[in-house]
């Protein structure tokens, strides 16, 4: 089975490490999403490093949001996108900072659907590159962080800054509505909304957007724990993935960076203290091992009916099970590989 992991964050210095994990896991190629500086000279430097591993990486760049308050920002970013695509950029990654971080000088948030940003979305359509746009987060991020919070494993401790609870942020409905306005206004641009479009809390709700926007795709990264939360959720997730098999992409959100590799635990994995594999071994070897186990958890979820007990998944401190979906082989094949290939081989439409 051919596998493309279309959602990873590989810092260039760890390209070799990522290839080692990919080889061990049978991942043919990975999309690496640049970390805010994926444009211009730094993008070119990074492309040189990733391209030294032919056919293993697809690089999605960024626009320079540091200039968001400058006049004609949208048009300037669009011009830069044309140059970056000529250099080898294959898509654009927009972080959730649009909606939750970028502010006008008066302190108010930039709206995702601000018309001044339209040249960016239009340019992606003209260039035939997808926009991977992360907007908002699960509802739990706006709720009190306690033992009942489904995502408490990512909202405690070092990640406490991820919670939006009572901090005056826009509500998720508002942010997702703004995102949908953008998708509706740019029907010739392909949008990939990661993490089930931030609507994994209710797949019926997630389905509405796929029905409304033929130019919208989802990736499943970082949402396997909730999709396989118990037998009932797994049944519903299975029906959803079969119904939308041509609109769903496989990604893990694996991270290879300076903050996490030295810890020896794949950034997206959460282990109970007594379950850490290769405890005491060289951090890099443990990073490979924990990344491979994290990846395998995804395959078991999609392709088998195994109930994983305490899978290494960043979600909760209470420990979880993930119920496998045992999807038909042809559906697995589409999600793991061919839908993404089809999407990337589209002929650009003249906008
Ligand atoms: Zn990510």
C-alpha cells in the first residue's frame, strides 16, 4: 500500500531523520509544512535541503504575515507566491494564528475573511496550489480544562497556552464561518482544512461543509482519538469516511524540530510514564521509535478493527482507547494516497 503523509512539520535540519522514520514506516512521501518563514530566500534554502531527498518531500510554504498591516499586503503576498511556486513550493500553509493571533494596531483581530487577504486565496487558485488552512480548534479548547475535557492532555502544563477558555478570543463558530466565507468566495481554489476542518466534535457538522463546498478537503491529522473514541463514534466515523472517501486525506501532524527531537518523544505522542519505549536510549533513536509507533496507531485505526488500549496519542492524561474502523481496502487506498495525488495533479484553472 502506497502511503503519503500529507501533514508533517519537518525542520530542514531533521529531513534525514524524517526519511529514516518514513523508510521504517513505509511512507513514500511527506508534505512538510513550513513554519511561518516558508517564502523567499529561506524557502529556497529549505527546498534545496528537502530536494536532496528526491520524491520524498512536498513543501508547502507560507505567506509573510509579519507584513499583514502594511498597505497592499495581499497583492504583495500573491506576487511572492508566484515566485515561490516557480522555485518549487507546492502549496500554502496558513496557521490558526489567522483568526486567533494576528491583530490590527488597535488590538482587534484580523478577520479570516477580510477582503484585503483575497489576493492570496485567488493567487493559489491561479497557481493551482492548495491552501492548507487551519482555523480554530476543537470546542474543548474553549471549555474549562479539567478531567472531563477531552483534550486535557494538550491543554495542561507546557501547553496551557493552547486553551482559549475565557481569554476573550473569538468563538469557534465565528472563526469557522469566516473561513467558510473565504472558501465560498474562491471556488477555483482548493482548500484543505486539517483536523477534520476543526469539526471533529460532530461529523454531521463536518459533512455540511463538504457538501456545501466542492473545493474543500479535510485531513484527519491529530483527530484519530476522537474519531475512534468508542464503538459508537467509530461506527459514525467509518460511515463518514466511506461517504466522503474522495475528500479525505491522510496526515499525522508529526513534528521534527529542535524543541522535540532532543526529548526523544515524538511531539504528537503522549506516553504514560511507565510506557515510554526504549527508555534511557539515545533520544534520536527514541524519536524514531516513538514516531513509528505513533504512525502505526493511525494505520491500525484506519485499516483494522483493533481496539488500541493506551495508544501513544497526545490527547488526555486519563489514558484512552481507539477503536479501529476496518475501512475497505479501496477506501484506505484513497485516503492514504490517491486522493492527495489526484488533488496535486490537477491542472490549474484560470481564475
Ligand atoms: Zn500541523
